[in-house]
């Protein structure tokens, strides 16, 4: 039901690594205001944060849509980056294509996508090389 | 253990969050890789790290942590301090190295809760 859905939209800035995660911080605040349980909020926040970092590292930013229904929190992260050539490989823990400068910032350990899957109930990746990637994740409330 | 005791044992200077030094914490973790903190950490209240950038604060915030200890004489930036103040996270800095700082806190009773059998550095 449209009336039962609360939506938040965010632009994720791809130019500035230091601002990455700002949308996730905001989502966390808003979910708290909605009275969502701390455990659900943490799972959403971590998955969203990893997704946000990925968009900044790999895709020059993108858009994030968070929808809260009575049953679940649904995150849709859409970018127009290079796409993922081999999703199965990208899902392997430790596999990373991040540059060395990203590793020096504490990321790029190849845990992003596996982590997003781990903290959510469902995750679907729609990607095409040269076109971009959309990741849809849900966490049950 | 109170956060105040952590600062005393590590001879650490408080950067921000003075009003929260009486908060009790029971577990800690240490890593310079925020990816690993996000992947393997659960319910730790204290993060020890030698990494200095705003993502350290955001990572701690996502994990609901209460305190970050910067080791090896690392100094958090003003931007990090502002983010930590907004998130209600105590920042402190010590001259100690990671291993030494972890050992002292572990010996003093602070434990590391390990998930999936994997531990941090």
C-alpha cells in the first residue's frame, strides 16, 4: 500500500571519499525516528554503508533509495559505473578490484558485497558491463 | 570497564566525548581495515586503530561503538572530531602501538567477542 511506505532518497557523491557514508548515517537516524529495532537498523546501516562505499570507490557515485514498509526495509542502490563483469567472483570474500589507494583508506578488502549479503535477508544484483549496477537489498522488520 | 579507565591505562589523551567517560564497555576490537571491522565485528564497544580518516568514525557509528582509540601517535582530524561529537563517540589518542595497547586492555579485563571464528589483527 503506497500509504504504508516511507521513502528516503539520497545522492551519493562520487567525488569525495571522505563524505562516503553520509547517506547511511542519515538512514540510521531516520529509521531510529521511525522506531525500528536497533538490530534491524544496524543491519540496514552496515549493508547500506558498504553499498555506498562501493558506489564511491567503483562507480563515481550514484543514487540510493530506502523504502520502509510495515514488513521490511528495502534499499535500492543504483549507479552508472563500469558494471561487474563476474558477479560470482565479486561475491567471493577477499576478491577486490579496488586500487591500492583505497586499501590505504581501510577499504577494498573484498568484503563489501559478501558483507551486504550477510547482513540482509535478500540481495539481488542487476549489472551490465559499461552500463552500471543496481543492487536491491531487503531486511525484514 | 569505564572508558575513563581505558584512557588511564593507555596514557591516552581524550580528543572528544569527555562527558561519556563513565560509560561502561565490555568488549573491544582492533584493525586498520574498516572492511574487516564491518565484516567480523559484533557488539564491540571500543575500536583500536592506527587509521586516520572520516570513514573510521562512520564505521564505528554503523557498528554502534562508543569509543575509538587511535594508536601509534595518530591524531584524528578536526572533521573526524566533529563527526564523532555528532555520533556521541569518545575519541582518544595514545603513543602506544596496537599490540601493546590491546594487551594492556585485554589483561585488564576487556574482551574481544569473536564472530565466525575470525579475529582481528
